[in-house]
C-alpha cells in the first residue's frame, strides 16, 4: 500500500495517476450500474433489470451476473450479446453473457427473470449484481398487483426516491395483471436489503339498489335497478337474491339491451339470479343493471273486497360489501295503499326523491335504506267507484205493444269499474237488448230475479272511468186488462245519485191519456239523448232520486175512426201581411198541402180582394161563389206528394189614426164538402205569420183576438230591479214578451218582435203553365171528399185571370214615381198589373215597417194590433219631462223634505201607473218622468253651486253700477235666474237643431197616402206581359198590361236575346311541340327509332297531321296511349292532296286526331341501315 500526502494549494490542481503494478494491469476494471424493478403479483414475481457495465481498463469478452435464488432467466437482450448461459459457481448461479467481440467501452443488457410461486410472506427484494465489478450501484423499484396490499416493508442501505421513475417500466398493452408502483429506492452499494409482507384483500362491491313496487289489479310488479361499483377486482358477473314467489320477467342494461341471466332456486325459499355482464367492469367504475319482476299473490285476481296485506320484496345483491338505496310504492288501478309497519326505512322528501331517480314518480310512499335487512308491510284496499246516473226513458206506445228505449248515462269517478247494474220491473221480458254508445263495448249482461224486480248486471269489456252510456231496448205486448190505468215500466239504475227524464210517445190508432207525479218539462231537455222523440209526444217528465209513477190510459180507436183521416192536410203555412196607413192589408199565404181530393175551397176575410193564386208555382184562376173560392188541386206526373198553394189578396180595414187598433185575418182553407165528422176545414199542423206595421206607429199591444199581449218594455226601475234579482238568483224559465209576462194562448206562440224576417219558401215567379179548369160550384159540392185526384175528370182549361190594383193611384203620382231615380228600397209589398203571380220583397220590409211574428199550432186566429203614433208618445214624454222641470223650478227655494216627497211621488207614479192594464201604453212617459226626476236630483246640488257662483259675479257687476242694498238684493235674484236662462237656451237650441232634420210627413189628397220619403224607380218583373204598340196611333185604352213602343220593344228584345259573338278562327288548326327521339341499334339491317311529341289542337273538328318518314317505315302509331288512325296522302306542287298508292315517292303519312286540346303522339319507325367501307 502506498500513501501519498499532498498539500494542495488554493487553486485548481490536476493529479495524474497511473497503474504501475504489472500484476494489477492483468485484471479488468469494471463499474456496474443497474435498474431493478420487481413486479409482485398473486401468481408470480417478475424482475426486470437493466444492467450497464462501464469497462474502464482492459477489454473483456464475457461478463457475469449473479442470479437470485428461485428465479429463472426468461429473456436477455443487448446489441452486443452473442449468447448467454447459466453456469454454476459453488452455491451460486451465474448468468454468463458472451459478447460478439471484446468490449472496452460501456455495454448494457436487459434481463427478465421470473419466479413462481410467489412468496408473499417474508419477501425480500432479489439481487441481480454484476460479478467482478469493483463498484455496484442500483435503483430498485417495487410494483405491486392491484389485488394485493403491503402489510409492512423494511429497508436497509437504501435511500427512498420517487416511485414514478419506475412507472415507465410497465409497457402499454401488456396482458400481465395491472400493477401499481408501490415504492422506489437508490442503493449506493450492493449491501442493501428490502423486505416485506403482502396479502390478498377480500373483494369489495358497492351496490345502490332502487326498487319501485306497483300495486295493480292484475298483481304486483317491481321495477328495480342496481348501480354496481367494484373496488378490488374486475366485475364480470353479478347475482342478486329475491323471494321464491317472484318471477323475473327481464334483465337489461341502462340502454334497455337485454342481458343473459339464469335463475337458481335456493333452499332458504329464495331464488338467485345470475347475470352475465356484457363487458368486464374495472375497479372504480360503475355499471347499471335493470330488472323487472312480477308476483300475483294468492287470491289476488278474485273479486275481493276486504283489505289485503303485502310485504315489500327484498331484492339484495350477492357478495356486496355495502348496499343502500330507495324503495317506493305506486298505486294503480284504483287501489289504495297504506303503510302498516316499516323497519330501518326513512321517508323521503320531494327533494330527496330526485337524488334516487324518483322525481317523476307520483307516490307518497318513498323511503331510503342502508343495508338489506329492512322490512315494510302495507295494507291494500280497493277504492270503490262513485256512480251517478241520468236515465232517458222513451216509452213508445204502439198498437202491437210497448217499445221502450232506455238510455242510461252513467258517470264513474274516484275509481274505474267494469260492471254496471240496473233494475227493471218484473213484468218486463227476460230477454232484452243492451248495447253501448260512444265506443263502450259490452262483454256480457245477465239478469237475476230479486224482490224489487229483475236485476241486470252489465259487464264491460274493459275498465271505464268518466262517462259511460248504455242503451236497453225490448218490446212487450199491451196488457189488455190494464189499459185504463197502466203503470208504464221504468228503469232504475243502481247509483249513488239518480235523475232522469221520461218521454211518452203515442200512435195515431190509439187514444192515450198520460198522468204522472213528476214535473213536466220541455222537449229541449232531451237534447243530450241519442234518440229524439217525434211529433207524437204525449208528455215529458223529469225526476230526481226516486222513480216517478207514469200512468197511461190507452183506448183503441174503432176502424171507422181510424180510417176517417182528412183527405187534405196542410203540413205548414207561412203568411206575411203588410198593413198600410190607409188601412189596406196586403197578405201572401203559402200552404204546403198533402191533398187526396182534386179540389179545395177557401174563404177569404171580409172586405178582401183576391190578387193571385198559384199551385206549385203555376198560376191558377179559381171560381167564386157565395164568397168561397174553389181551387183545383189536380196533380200530374211532375207534382207528387206535398203541393205548394200560394194566395195573395188585399183586405180593407179602417185607416190608421193617432191611436188605432187593427184586426188582420187569414183565409180559411176548407174542403169542398164536409167530412164524416161534419168538419170541412183543412187541418194545419204548423204555421208562421209575420205582420208588418208602418214604422210611424209604435205597437203597444198585439195578440190573437180576445187576448192582450203587451209589447212595450217594463218601467225602467222594474227592469233594473229584475236584472239585479236575476243576477243574484238561479236561472228560471218563464214566458214573456217585451220584458213583461203575459198570458199566451195555446194556439199562438209569440216570436221575438222584429228579430226574424219572413222568408218565402217557394218562388212565386214561375213560368206560365197550364191553368186549372173551371168547375161549377154545385158539382164540386156534390163530389165526395175522398175521391182521388186520378179519378177526377180533367177540367176544361181557360185563360188565366189578370188581377188589377185594388186602389189605383192618380196619374200624377204614377208619373212622379216613374221619374224618381232614388236608390232606396221600396217599402211594403210591391204589386204590379200585367203579371199572374205576385210576391213580397222581404228585404225591403224591415226598412220601413215594424215586424210582429206569431206562430200557430194548428189554428188560424185573427191578430189584433193596437198602436199609437210614434210622435204622440214622444211628444207626451217630452211634455211630461217639461212639467217635471217646471215643478222643479217652482220648488227650487222650498225645503229639502218637500222636494224629496215630490220626487218620491213622481218616481212612484212613473213606475206604478204603467202597470195598470189600461195605462200600460204610458210606460215611455213614465220612464221619462223617472229619468227626469233622477237627473234633477243629481243636478240640484250642482245648480246651487252654480247659483252661488253666479250670485257673486252678479254682485260684483251691479256694485260697480249702483250703490245700495236693494240693488244687491236684485242681483241675488238675477243670480238665481241666470242658470235657468242658460238651461232654457240649451234646450231651445237642441229643439231647433232637431227641427232642422227632415221628418216623414203624412200627406193625403184623398187618394194617395205618402208614408215614405222617396220610392225607387219602377221595375218590370220577370213574368210581366210586355205588349208593343205604335206610338203614332196612340196608347191603347186596354188596362192591365204594360204597353211599350215598338222601337223600344225591339231594343229590349235585342238586349234580352243578344246575338252570340262568333270568335275569330285560329291562325292554324294545330301546332306540334319539339320531338323526343330515341334510337335503338340492333343486329339486323334496320335501326328502330322511337318518336314522342305533343300536338296542340285548336279546333273541335278532326284534323290530319302530315308526317314525312323519308324512307322510314312506321311500325306503330299511338295517340294518347291508344292506336291512332293512319293514312297515306299524295302531295302536289300546289299543295292539294289526293289519295295515291304507297309506292309513290311523293306520298306522305297522315295521322288523324279529334278533339280540341293537347294530345300525345307516339311513333315507332324503322330506318334501313347502309354499310359503307369496312375493316
């Protein structure tokens, strides 16, 4: 050993050492560095090493590494490695590495060693060290399987470093178990040791289980879900346990994809469901598994009414370390669930339900749990439905029996039901027909005998809630022994609340009297029923609760009475009457008659003049004798069934005055001879009558003769009181006209005054046809009423009569009306001479007339109309208002009590006096008094304030002019009079303005009464007879015709029948569109060409379209998809066509097309091919 002691200066010193020993120069100088990573798994231990040899002196050919005990070398890699081998050197094993050539520079090797089985207890880090290295350093790291945990690790001779430096050793894509870096150290020498103990922990599986129990009529169902999270090892399958009585219907993932599962029975009365997951779940990840299971408890499907107890099923995961979640119960199918006992469950709030996915579930029974040992018991009870019913009983009494129809309108709430029950009397037949309405389907219906009657149970096809409508029908014979007092059978539904209606219908061959203890109602109450009764309704009754008693007394009519039907019946009558100021009433009546007799008679009212008669729109000239008209109703082939009979006449009554009363009558339609009952009037089923009164008159009363129906409005205070009471009380049904109740006779139904216009059902203007023939009145009286129209002798035709105007106007008035060019519509009925039928213009009537409408039910009474001139009532009203104002002026300076008494007295008079029947016309006057008193009561304080102000102003004015107290007093009086003067001036100015407005005046020269401002120009009707004449020879003196000058007649004739305009001929007869060509080359000697084009034809006559094929042959021709007509024609130089043979060169093909419009032309031709040249 040589020791050098050198004193180093305080600066950089370089020392150069050399090996001078010959012995030491014979050995190599090697430094060893290595990185060792030991991977410990449950099955094996793998050591990955990277060893670097730094050769400092003398080149070497081979290197040795010491192999740790129990390890086997699996892989050695290096670019300088030629081969490797294991050699024994005493007790140690060496890994000898042979290099390709001697190396005198650093070389490195990658070595992998493996040891099985692994030693988890008393484990020590394996050493892989270079042999013959004078210095050995290493970086060691430990990777531990994720399924293993380290219990204790001890180290010696190492320094800890960051474990991330060894994480790169684990390469991507390795199939070895996943390992995690546990620790890393730095060993500065070979004398180090790392020991420890490892163990395998138990696998962990966290489970979140949610279950929703649905309680339904068909059983119990659970929709559940498991959220699984493995903690130690991957999860490839999952198992859960459930009670044996439950059956799993499906298992799926969170996307609804079905998962494979198997069910195994266990000895503890449970089932285990093994679910195979579609992919392995790594530790820390979560997977969701859904399942659906059902259970039908014993006796659940029976008709049980008592309470049932159920247990919430426990679906728990197998091999789970922790289970928590939520459970909920949902009520369905009208079942009520109530909790009895819960154990280890905590109720969830609405906010907490969202954390477990139950936010959208409507339930009040939601709980959370932690663990699988929870218990929950519930009580289930069926909710009983609440049924109400409204029945519509239609009892149709026929000669062969009773035909009832019962419509039961059930309303089911609180719960759905599929069974409905009703009871019929015992005398009803045991077999009936029951069906549903509005889509209700019936499964079956059975009956059972009970003391109260025959109880029918109807089973529906499905459960129903809400409105359920059933119909029950049957037929039963009439009880001959109980026809006098026969209790009609009624249906009684079993419901919590019952109400209904009963309608009894009769028959023409039966005389029926109906009585009931129920309330009579109108037919409009049956609007909600599917069946509507006909016209033979005898009575309609309503009831609530207990069924009423409906008694019918039935008597069969004799054959003679049944067969004695009237030979003529009027199904409807429509009449319109126009009352003129001069008392003339123009009336048009239209009957719809079903007539078996060829003649009818008519009695016109007194002082009436017939204008026209028409049957089915054709004019008719009747015969007249003793005030009766004989009308021919002979039918032909074109008139069958109902006939339209139209009559126009004019009646003279008293002229209208200031206060007037007019009676308007309708004609009586009769048979020529009396029938078997001694009655000769034709029955009228339904009639409407519209009476028009001039607008200069207010209609105060109207109605049939012998009745008084008040038209005017009620007093204003009573109207306000009635409105207030009506707003505070339930609606009641009553009868009234014009706001006041009045007795309405059974034969007349009032219609709202002026609200509807009369509309003629049939046009009166018709073409002239055959007229009815005359027949002597004596022969008509002797003819039997039952004789058919076909058996009567055809009457002899005669020229129709032309009616004349009842009261012709003076010539000057006619000339004035003809010269007038106003656009206003004519008022009333406009009738002209010179035409055979007349009608009213309904659009012109409301402008100048007030309308009163009545409706008759089989009778034709006269109408009495009481009216008063509109100006009279208006003047009386203003006079009363003026008197009230004068009284207010007189009482101005009197006390408040006196004023209040007078005001109450006037209000009472204006309100109560119109209620007296004789003074009811004074209702507008009373309203004016009441309104004036109320306005003055409001104006009085304002008047006083204005008076005080005016007094002060007047005092200031008079103070500047005169002095003295007396002048001031006179100023006070002037101040009181000043408001009165101002008010009077305002009223007078208003009257002056009103007086400037044009008013309609009544002017009469003894013949013409003008009731309107202006009339439109005369218009000639369509059916008028225009007769031409020569103006030079003078106007003919023949009345009743419209005479037109001959020149004007020709102009009218030319304007009526203009010559048709001949359109100019088109410039060409046809035009062709561009053609579409399609050629097909085949193997033959020709080419097939398809041509398609459109031809627009502008004339109706057939045309010929020329086609020049130029050597091609036409195979097929079609026009609009049909075979076309093809011909050949010769073309000359001049363009003339002549028929030639097909062999000539100047020929052309023509295609014939008929019909104006567009046509599609399709041709198929063959063109010969010529070959030129070749290959």
